């Protein structure tokens, strides 16, 4: 368990502005001021990366920080300003207009004229500004009057003017994983002051797994759980208290144990049984339990070929597109692609014909070995061998219907039938019958 505690009176260390009188939200009170304390976004903050170098060297550049809520956009912006000894001006595009922006730029111009510090202008929710408002920032950015740091949860390629975007560097932040949020929560407990209240590990794990990658959500829920426990005279924060604070129920789900396999098995069988409601239910259980969406979507891709196949060839494309959405978008937004795919796969016609056909072919190879490839199908004549003109490759496109009667299976295998279409592949069965008739089979 992690415990809230009072710092020792003789400890001698400042808590970076954290005090019992500080009534700011917990997320603001424990905001890291050094890169060493920042959790997550390792893909952007690796050694010698552009963003890390800009912060450490104190040479900021204009940028757009794009990513889900609670992933560190504001914290990184503040670090840029702090390390460059610049004045940090902050506005939210939800509330600010041209007048507020003009005031920021006037103050920046005054600092420059009087030899004062540079200005870092952090504009949260920059996508809320219209084209005219964004265009008003261009001269100040071009002239270096301010270092603009825009933050947005929307794709800047669609929401930020091209002219402004070309003058900034875009950094895409990723949702934090449960382990990273757990680290932040434990750090918050060591920084919190006040009456000692224990927090059960299960409660921390629950908040970390169910915050959907948003550290602010997890910290706000932790703070509420602590406050409620204190008001009720409870000595610890239990998982039930954490559930109440987050307003979500804990799901009994073990990603590394039996339930991990039971629920994906249930999802597969429910989807194979063409029940979209059951498919969505088991999908919801896995997502609420913190299952890796990449694990889920891999099973969807497999299912599309194994259980649907050529009964609906588009199913594989839908599943692959969902896999791409998971990689490029991530949770929580990718859940919509997963739901769409689960419904599609459940309602698609089913066929295991492709798997049965391949299984039959593999069984034949295991029992009889691999027969030599007929000479007319090889890549070319072997050294010392002359090509037999009577056994040359018969080009199918030279025949009506683009079908040649030439035998394509090896000697000893000719005539074998591995693929037998089922009732869900009626169109393929019709085409196969036409081809076999044209080939004299």
C-alpha cells in the first residue's frame, strides 16, 4: 500500500510549491517541473530528440502538441518556458478572443522593446480558433515575437491553418498506459500532504486501468476518493471508494490469467454465432477490464478469414482497417472502430471453407510429401535440360475465358480436390463449376 504522510519537519526540502494551504487541484499541485519527473511520451523525449533538446538547451521553437487529454501537453509547454527563462502566457481558445490575444502580443512586444525576457504563448484548444483568429497569430510567430505552443486533441492537419502549421513543429502525444498512470498516482501520494490515509494497491490499479490514458482523470478521481474517505472518517481508500470517485465499476478481469482467454474465447464464439449483442458485450468487458486493444483486433483479423472468408471477402478489409485505427488513433477513440468491426463480423455470412481447404492441402502434403513441380510450371529449364516443347507452359490469357486446360497439379496429385465451397459461397461455387468445365475437369 501507498500512504499519504506529512513531510518530516526537519526534512529541509521544499515540495515544489505544494503545501497544505494550496487549494489547487491535485493534478496542478504535482505537475512535474523537470524532464526527469515527466512520465510518458518516451517516443518524443528520447535522448537527442528535437523536443528534449529544445527543453534542455532552453532554445524553444513554435510547436503544436497534439494528443488525448491528460497526456502532458500543458506540462511540456510550461517546461519549455521555464527552461528558456521565458515569460509563460496562457490562454484557452475556448474562452479567449482577438482582444485577449492582442493583449498577449502587446505585452510580448513591450518585453522585447525594453530588453525583457522572451514570451512563450501557450494556446490551449487551438483548434477552437477560426481561420481569421489563427491568421492573426502568423505575424507574431514569423517575427519571433512569441514562441507559440498550441495544444489540441484534434488532428492539426484538419483543424489548424496550413500557413500556421508550416511555421510550427507538430508533436503527437500518445495516451498513457496503465503502468505510466500508476506511476503518476504513486508519485502523487508521496507529494500529497494532510492526514495520513492509506490507498489500497487495488484502488490504484483500478484508477490506472480505467482512466483511459488520461492522467488528469485518474488524479482527480484519486483526490476525490481521498477527500471522501477523510470526510467519512475512513482510514483507507478501497477499490469501492475509487469506483465511486471515478463513477465506474471495477471489472473482475485478469489480463494475464484465465479470464483473459475466457472472454476472448466468448467473443469469438458469440461472433461466430452471429449475435452482435453478445459480441459487443464481451468486447465491452475486455475494454472495461483494460485489455490491450491490439490483442482484440488481432483476433478480429484472424476471425475475418477463419470464420467468414470468401463468404464476405470485405470482412478482412474491415478488420484490417480496424487494426490500423487502433495503431494510429489508439484508445479511447479506437473503441468505435472496434465496435463497428464487431457488429460487421457478427452479421457477416459465415464460412470456414478457406481454412478447411488449406487444412486438407496441408494434410495431403504431410501424408505424401511435396511432389516435384511440373516442368511447365517451373521458373525455367534446369542446366543441361532442354525445354520439351510439348510440355511448355500454356498461357491462360491466350484462351477464351482466360482458362487453360493444362494440368497444374504435380503428377500423383492431379485430380485432388481440397476446396469445396459451402452454401455461403454460392457465387464461388458457380464460378468453380464453370472453370472446371472449361478445363475439362
